């Protein structure tokens, strides 16, 4: 006989499900435990069983709607039921299960009608006690004894999420963090407040050092980690979530999946593992869950607003924006709720990469060839905790042969340069003029302000910079002549300028880009000396690829991993990031034995900051502008003789 919703049904040994009317059967069914899944006050229950034993009760305050948070109640509810029934390990599939649990306990789970909430909890129990079941299969089993079972879609989605988390609540699992963020948005819309204590605090973690740390660039306060980053492709409703089996969507940290970091505030992405192109870093920023340090701003009751650094001395530093209703990402998808932090306001620390680079830098004790008596010092000194003294400035016309005495130290000794890193614009290809003109036209198109544009003199201060640094420079220089808006919003302006510049530059160079003479020959020289070769540029990956292929240099560096763009790192030149990244990718043991060839002062500053030996070529700037910043200045690439320059540097 099929029972009506008013009557209790038994889907599993000792487990009964009903609507509120099923409470009339407590005595007949010898119920020992009751779970009331109902909003508001629970119904009055008998204090004890007929034999005098007390009835254990659990009240779950939950509404049957599209916003109800079933997940938060599952651990306590399942523990309550499992303790009562002796932790049943498998669920029956027969239609006529036994009427009592092995230890005589009986649990009644009820809601108002016995249709949605109680059914959802019963499904959770079936899945919890038989991990081979998924929620859909468990629902079919439940319907055999309780045909009216029909949890709402919100609850079913949460049950699927619970299932892929192995029937636990895993705060490190990204879809679950998305769910919690959505729940916070629901609470905020309903009440105008958010429970600050329930918000996560970014932390360095469990000591494994895997997560990327995002700090305020001004005061170094930790604001978020890659564990706080949310997917940005999924929709704002729970139905938009795409739960995946753990073997298809492994729980990994985002830190190890670098795309482009946002040097200069351009588009970039830390790809979510297995995420079908889903990105958590977008539009020059990161989308994060609501965090506890935001609670002061959020307590003001605004649906949208700006996020500022929480450190008292740094509260004027704008970090990003928020909108509880959602923010659209660059792919057009809505991130709900949207909490967006601008990468140009942050410093990203990748402990894995930093540790690897530091291990490489510290892995060898380096000594230079012994200097002749009376020499003024070596090219490099043995690392002893202090800094390495840079070599003195050399003329491009160095002697072609030098002799050096063998080292007397029992440590590894380098006798030549080991790596070569080439800038692209102005070193490999003659592209500075069209690049500067494209920058000028892009700024004009976006801001209606025409920067001075006599080439090369007007562009010398920005030669070698990434787009964000260029925009920042012009905004500061012409602050009194043009309204650039809030300087804290420059990353948005830079993003627009960068996107506009790409199209203009391709149009200006549609006939191709002219290569400088001597590039291939220089690379051949380096490889003949068994030197590693890489390219590090402030340009975007698309621009670098266009320059190399249209100039006939596309085969100079075949390994695309050895071509580093400013978009691959957090900061462009004059910061050293592109060169540090190139050193790491090449496996360079000591940057002092890596040669960087640059044409711009900003690029030379970046290379010096990375600890490299710098050579400047006078394709864009006069010798006198470069000599202060370079170890060697040449007029053309053909003048570079690695062995002669190394030996000369060693004797200075």
C-alpha cells in the first residue's frame, strides 16, 4: 500500500520520513529520535516514549525555497541520525525494508508536507551511508517507499555538491566557496547585513606554502590568497554551478596554474584546474569571496561600492570594487556576488616560484676566475650573504683576448656567460616608432588627450615600459593639463589603452616589421657557447608573436615557454619580473652570468634589478643615455663578443 504524505515512510532501516502529520505515528513506530526540518518554531513533541525513555530531537530551521542553505545543516543532522542508527554503512534497494534498525532505534525526519526538505535530508543520509549512490539515484530509491518525495532544485544542487565533496563540507573546494559567497549575497539582500564572523580571513595556510599571496602594494597587508579566488565563468544562481566529480575536477590550489599575472593591469588568468577555460583572474584583477576585512565597508549597507585597504594608515588606498548583485567579467559572464580586486594595487607572491628561484640563486657558491695582481676586483664575488658588486662600465671595443689564471677555490667556477635574454622591441625588431605611435593614438582615443609625440625624444622616458606604467607616467606628468580621473582607477584606463593599442599597432605594421641585423647571428654565437636563449618583453604575447613572425625571426626561439611577456608576471619593466621569470624558466643558476640585451633605460633598470649583466644597443637611445645603466654599450649586435666581454669584465 502506498502511503499518503501524511503518513511516515521508511526508505532505510530505522529511518522514517513524513510531513508534520506523521508525528501522530511516533508511538506506533516506536520513534526514538526526531529531526524537524521546518522554519520557525518546531512543533510540540512528546517529552518521552511510552516506555518512559526520552525522545531525542533536532530542529533544523530551514525554509523550502531557492535560497535555503541545506548544506550548513547536513553535518550535524547526519551525525545525529548516524549516532542513533549505529552508522549504517549501506542503503537498501528493496521496497520493503525492515521496520527497525539493528539496535532498536527509529528516527523520524519530517518537514511540513514531507515533500522537499525532509526528502532532501533523507537523500543526504542515503548518499552518506552508501557512497556509490549519487543524489539522483538516492531520490529514485526514496520514491519507491515515498513517492511524493520531490526536493526543490536548490536542495538537489546542494546535494550534488555535497556528494562530490565526499559527503563533507570542504572549504578549500572552489565550487563550495562560490556557494558560500552566493549565500552571503542572499543574506545581504534579505537583511542588509552580513555575518562578519562567518566570512573567511585570508591566511598563509597550513605551512605547505602553495597558495599565491596577494598583498596591498602600498602597506604589504595580506588581503587574499589564491584559495580565496572564485571562478568567474559560472552564473550567479546555484543552477549555474557545475559540480564535477573529484577525479574530473581535482581539488588543487590555483597558485600552480599561472597564466598571465597582470603586470600593467592587463587581462590575465590563474586558470582553475580542469575548469574548461574558467578563469579567476580577469580584467586585470581577481574575483574573490567576501572576506572579513571587508566587513566595515559592507556594514554600511550599500549594494555596491569601492573596497579600500583595511590597514588604518592605508585606508585611502582603493583596492577594487564590489557589487552584491554581480560584476560582469571580460567574457561577459556575471560573477555574483562580485568582489573584484585590481592587480595593479596588489603584489602577488608565489611561494613556489620564489622558493625555486631562491634555491637556484643559493644553490651554488660562485667564484670568479682569479684576478691578475693589482686588478680592481672580480666580475662577481663569492656569495657570502652580501650583494654582488656589479662590474664596471666597459667600452664596446674590448680586447679580443684575455688570459685568466685558474681558480684556486674548491667550488664550481663559471668561465663564461651561461644565458642570453633578448628584449624584443628595439633589439630584435625595429618597432619602437610604430609602437610609440600606437600608444599615442590609443591614449588619444581613450582619453581625448594627445601626448607629445616627437619621436624619439618625447618617448624616451617611457621606452621599455609596459602600458600601465606608460599611462601612469603620462597621468602624473600632465595631471594639471588634463583630467585623468581618479588616479586609483588608472588600471581601468590602462586596460582600455592596451586593448586599443593592439589593434592600432597591427594596422601600422600590417606590412611587416623589419628585423635588426645580427639577431640570428648573435643567437647562433650564444648557442655555440652552449648558452640558453630567451626573450623577455614588455609587449603582449600577441604583439611579440606578431613582431617575430612578421620579421622572419619566428624560429629564433622555438620554445614558447622561453618567451616571457609582461602579461606573464605581476609587474612590467622597469620592475625586474620579466627577467626573473625568464631566469627561472631557463634554469639559470646565477643571474650574474646571464646577459640581457636592451635598448631602453627602463629595460636596463629591470635587468639590473634582476641581477643580470647588461648590454645596451644604441638603436633607440644615444650612447650617453645608456652608459649610466649598462655594463656594455654597443652600436649594433654584431659587435657583441661574449667571450671577450666576459674576460674583460672578469679583469675589471
